[in-house]
């Protein structure tokens, strides 16, 4: 199992732009991202200084990427 880096919510949003997501809106401390092309998935990213490892792994899984593919985007 690959080790995930410490990453903030804003940094994660910048990385997810490379895989066709855009910021739809923000509600409180959560940033809502949508995918431009079908399937129009919606992701919720916490706007924290450091995202918990389990939360980050779940977000990566929801994008359809593997951890190794995500690390290549860094």
C-alpha cells in the first residue's frame, strides 16, 4: 500500500483540475467539485490545512484513480 502525502484541500482541488474536475461551489468549509464530462460525478473536499489520510484515500477512490495514479499527478 502506497503512502499518501500530507495535502491541503486547496492543493487537492488544484490536482483534481488535471483530471477534469472544477469547483462548483463552496458551502462552509467544504468545496464541492463537479466533473465536466459524463459521468458528472460530484466530490466534496474539506477545505482544511491537512486532509486526513482516510478521507484523502476515499476521495481518490471516488475519482476512479488508484493511489499510484494520483501520486503521479503531484
